[in-house]
C-alpha cells in the first residue's frame, strides 16, 4: 500500500508532506510508549499511529526506521516537532480517528502489525 493510500483511508491532513506519496507502506505500529515501539518494531516500511505528538515520536521514528507518523484524535504537533520532522524527512499526518479505528481501517485494507504477529 502507498503512503498516499494510507492518507486517504485515514482521512488524514498532511502536516509535513512526504518525500514520495508512492512510498510503500507494509505494516502498522501503534503505541504511545516509544520504548515499546523500539522493543517490538521489527518490520521495515512501517507507519506509526500514535497520540504522542512531540519530538520524542520523531526521534523514535528515526531510530526505528518508521516511514511516517499519524497523530490520532486531531492532536496537532507543535512547531518544534514539525521542524524536526521536516529536517529528518519524516511525513506527519493528523486524523480525527482514534488509534483503534485508524489501525482497524488500515488492517482491513491489508496492512499487518509491525511486530510480525499477524498476516
């Protein structure tokens, strides 16, 4: 699935545009605890669904090779988070959906978990 399709499915607003909306996304990671993400994330080309909308999410995404971040429940990142995402080339999106609904929609569309426990 492409990043552009993820944006459509989640009805997301793009805050920091992707380098390439045709970039392939293979799985979903969802957590507000970045330590869990670092521990369990093992699949390349994943997207992070989270409510944690600060620079910690950007730093974690960079370390875990996450290809984009979607903030749920209409949570908006602050200026520093946006600046850091632009600097690192990490797309940021915001959706009004909950984490549960966002993950469910992407799962139903064919994406699995970044932990490899499904699909």
